[in-house]
C-alpha cells in the first residue's frame, strides 16, 4: 500500500502531507476495508491492478472460489450416490 501511495505521490496526485497522513492510516489499519480506504479516492493504475492480482484479489479469486464450491458439491453428490 505504501508503494502505491508513493506512485500516486510521484504522479502528483498526492501532496507530501497527504502521503504522510495516508501512510499513517495504512500503518494503523486493522482491516482490509480500512486499508482499502487509503486509496479508494485515487485512480487504479496498472501497477495497482498487477499487485491486486498477485495478492489473489479480484475476479480470478472469485472464479476460483466458485470453482472450488462446485467441485466440493460434485464430490459430495458422488459420495452420496455411491453410498446408496
């Protein structure tokens, strides 16, 4: 998150004072929502999207979760039918 704030500051979207305040909020964040709020008003950059993808966030994670739920459901159905 600090690296993302550094990129936004370097691009001129944040002043040094805003950067300092947001880094403080990021360091004090206790939840992902509090952490996400630090950059919620800033545009997403290509670097931010790549970082989110590496962290397992976004649509890929949702797809994998949906696939896992479907696979477990099929296994449970197969076991149930085999036991009958």
